[in-house]
């Protein structure tokens, strides 16, 4: 069956403007243009639009989606299988949050008692799953499945106090690092404080700490564009500054002032 822009728009629940934009950027081209100048979409385009919308639901940017669906090695069946696994994971997370809310309501009403550990279970699981979604592939390739699985287990077993502390530390690392960056000295007191805070933060996730791993992960912050974008969002160069500070902190790099 073939569809005009208007008909495909109604079928998929997206605007005609969106479909025209997808055409303009080369993400979803029509099968053909008819004699009246209308875009005509066939079954292949319908299937691709479904795939695009799946990826959008998973939070991917249009640029990322285009790279995936236009790649010569793109396999629709494999992509759908991966979608299914991710959606099942999301369903588990939502089920856990719903259960958490229901238990909290029952606890307030006095029908059950709820441990502090239970109160934070859903949030910790979300933290683990979001990290897996964003960085799981690279981290597993670099450190191996065993180390990552142990790290995830450590997060899920955090006490409420530990969860609160790791959240606070994450914010303090960035605040201290930003202040240290202004000094321009990775060996300075503020920069070394930031490196120490970063070590403390890492220890909440890692089964064990080593100086080599600490330096390695900060180098990854510089090499991987997504990590770099996170640290450099407000101050370009922050990721590299943290790496330099950690190299000095661990004694595994050169003091940039020497």
C-alpha cells in the first residue's frame, strides 16, 4: 500500500512537517514523487518510519538514528530484537517504580512497613539502567562484563545514606572542578581536592580502586565524545583538566607546571 504525506502522517501519528523534515535531512526519503509533485511512501518507508519512531522513544537523536538506519549493515530484525530487550528492561524499571509507589502508599496508610532500602530501590535501578544505556558498551569493552556487573550490583545494594552521599559527591566534584579550572593549575589545592572527591565518588561504584584505573577512566572522559560533552558542557577543557589533575593526584602523570 502507498501513502501520501497526509495519509502517512495520520497513520503514524506524526506531523506532516516532521515527515517533510525527515525527507530534507535524508532520514526518510519517499519512494517516489508522483506526477502531481506529491511525496509517495511505500512499505519500506513505512517500516523505516516505525524504526525511526522506536529509536526516538529510546532517546536517540535524529543524527544518531540516521547513522544507524542508513548503514549498509543495518539489520531490521536485529534492531527490533534489541528494541524489544530495551523495552522489556524499561517495563521492569517502571514496574519496580509502580511497586515502590504502591508500597509507599500502603506504608503511609499503615497497612505495611517499608524498609529504607525498599524506598530507594527503583531510583537505584534507574541509575544503573541509564548508565548502561549511555555508556554500557564502551565500559564493558574497556573493563569487562564481570567488573561492570559487580559495579552495578554495588549500586543496587547501596544503603539510603550511601545513595545520598554519592549523589552529593557527584555535584561536589563538578563544583570543585569548575572552581579549580579557573586557577589553571591541575596541581593546585582545589584541583587535587577535585581529584580526591572523584576518587571517593568512583569507590561507590567500583569493586576496587586502583590508580591506573582512575587515570584510565579520566582519559576515557577525554577520548569519548559523550563523556567529554558531559564535563565540557559548561566549561570546554574541563575533562582534560580533570585527567591532568588525576594524573598528578595518582603520581602517574607529569605535573603540568614542571
